[in-house]
C-alpha cells in the first residue's frame, strides 16, 4: 500500500520519541525495579559476584563507546613533531605522573 493513494496516513512529524518497543521495555523495567534495593542486594553478595553483576549492569547505564584504534606510527609522528622544549615538558609530566602513582 503506497502513501500516494492515502496521503492522510503519512506521519509528517515522524515517530514520537520513546515509542519504540525497546524504550517501552526500558520504561517498564524502570517502573518495576527498585534500583536502590537491587544495588543493596548486589552488595550483599560475595565480592567477586558483586563486581561481576555491577559490570554487567553498567552496559545498561553508560552509553557504549566505539573502540578507537591508534597506530604506533601516529604516536611516532606526534613525538617527532615535538620541539625540544615540548619533549622536555612531556618527559617532566610523565615523571610527575609516575611519582604520583
């Protein structure tokens, strides 16, 4: 069925935000789960299990990031482009960082 025959069926505003099945499912889960109680229950587990479950839950809270690849050539090109003073400053900062850790 084409919209050409039924122009009144065209949704010119697009799909409303939150109307997808995934967002409806997330909303239903949020409404039924007490997050504070869930974390209290997780904290009562043995440490290894608690860490495992917290890591698994993070993927639902934090946005996923794409992996960024950098090659050694990019780093070498960057280091070669540094002036003598910039190189000294970089070395000083690295030493300070190592001393703090």
